[in-house]
């Protein structure tokens, strides 16, 4: 049995995938800043390892965000949780540059959270 497409959850896919992709671009800029900017030679060892761990976390959560957004029509609640996690980790890791992917991921979280179950048995949290 095929269910009708929920426009809110289709919006989650668009916002989440776009936010995750922009998060990956911000991650790429961070890698470039360390490699090309000579930042790796100017930081003490403990700060460099913390920044490197943050970049790895940023890479992982943005890939997870893209995957969760693409699965939002099937599993909206876990998609909302993964997008919220990606939004939080992006805010911690990227600070100022969170302005770019952050609102898109937050929008994806809200649309996924207020969406409805895939079989249509559970109404949306907005009552719509």
C-alpha cells in the first residue's frame, strides 16, 4: 500500500539535504583554513587535535543529516532527532558559520517533528 506524499515531509527533505550540503561546504572551508592557512603550524598540539576532532564530528553529522532528511518521509521522528543533533553539533563546531546551514536544519527539524507518521494513522502534532 502506497501512502500519499506529505508536503511537510517533502519540505524536510529539501531543507535537511540543503542544510547538510551547506554544512559540508562549511566543513570543507574549515579543512581548507587549517591546511592552506597554515593554521596547523601556529596552534599548540592540544588545540589542533580539538579542532581536528571537531571537523571530523562536523563531517559525520552533516552526512547523517543528509541521510536523515532523505528518510524523513518514512521515519519522521528519528529524522527530526538526527537533524536536531546535526544542528547542535554544527553550532558547537562551526560557531559563526552555523548561520548558513543552521536555519535550514532547524526548519527541517520543525517540519519533521510536526509531520505525521508514514501510514497516516497518527495525525500531525499541529492537528492539521
